[in-house]
C-alpha cells in the first residue's frame, strides 16, 4: 500500500506559522504538489469534478491545512470520554463509511496544525478529572495514521500522552504505516485498534485501503512494540459464504498473533454491525440494488 500523496494542498494563511504547516508546505514544494491559500478550512470551493462521484474522488485527493479554533472536546461515548481531533476524513473510499454523511460537502482531508494547543487543553481536562483516567479517541472523525507521514501529529500525541499519568489514547485504523510509531515511549497509554473484515468485503467495499493480511502484519509489529492492541470486525456483512470467510479472518489473525510472545495488556475485540446515522436514514430510504452499486463504483 503506497503512502497517500495528495493532488493538491490548500492552506489557511495562519497555518504556515506552525511547524506542521511549514513542514507540509516544504513537502509540497519538494514533490511539486500544487498548493494555494484559502480564507478558512471549512469553506473550500473550486475543486475539480462535474458529477457527484468525481467531486467526491477529487475531494479525497485534497489536503486542507488549518487551525482548530474551537478547543473544546466533544463527548465520544461509548468509545471514550472525549474526541481528540487531529484531522478529518481519510484517503480510503469505503462505501459504507458514516463519514460520507457526517462530513457532508467536506469529504476532503483536513489536518489541524495547532496540536500543542490541543495537547495543552487535553492535559487540563485530565487534571480536572484526576485521579480518574480520562480517555480520548483520536479517530472519531478520520484516520490520522493514513497521513502521519505528512504531519507527525500522531507520534507527537502518543509521546505526550505517554507522559500524562491520567491520560489515555485509543484509535482505530485500516492503515498500516506504523513503523515510525514503534520506538516511541508510549508507556502503554495508547491502544491501537485495527479494523478488519473478510477479504470479499475489503475488495468490494473498502477501496484504497490495505489488505487484511497487511493490517494483521502491522498489528503484530504494534503488539511487539508493547502497545495495547485491539481489533474491530466491522461492519459484519451477511452474504453467501460469509461464515466461512470471517472464520478465515480469525484463523489468519491467530497465526499472526502467535508470533507475539507476550501482550502488555489483554487484547480487545469489537464486533459491530453496520450503523446508520440519523442523517443517513433521512438522506435516502430507497432500496439500492447490487447493480446500482456496481455502476456507482465504475463511475467513481
């Protein structure tokens, strides 16, 4: 799986005053990626594409760099106490993703550069709730691992929380770019959770994401580095042969985890059915045929 490379990068002017913004601008210049300034990260216009499918695809190739102005953390029950937003969206084109409705007209990848301000606020939250442990979910609105090679934000966050006695992180990912995170001093304060599915579901619905085997290999690396580890099988889809296919996923996972001598803490498993958000329920209640889905994929 190749590293994500945006086709264009859009900057809020103020973002260039932060190290992450400067680093991304340097990356764009070195790799001849077109970039321009915009007034605000939530008002992006002028992206190419005529049809809805084309606009969606081009948005996924667009990286927007800005500041998180509202530093308040939203609740993230039952996954964690709070969301910790490093970015929104991801390079994947998963057809069932709830972000297709929650992000609305903004499916482009958006990264926040004022990470030190966010970390300071997170420390204040944990101090306020001490001695209780406060948990933050950093993948509620996107997959930060998918663009870690551009930002370094995830490594900074893991290291910071590794020194925060009452702070804990958790996130779920389909991506496998874990090597830069393995030597960090995380002190067991960050739980990786890898999203798995059957090969059939990954191939038909989880476009532009690593294979199941690649995800398992990444999970083994993470476990050997001492991180708490978990797995999500979601969404579970029922189709002819589904029972056998999911059984093979578990067998492959068992083979991979046999390579890990010890685990820092017990593994976690979550089995999740497809969830329709309120917006998704209201957007279109018509039945979509398999032929229609195949046609949409070809056009995209």
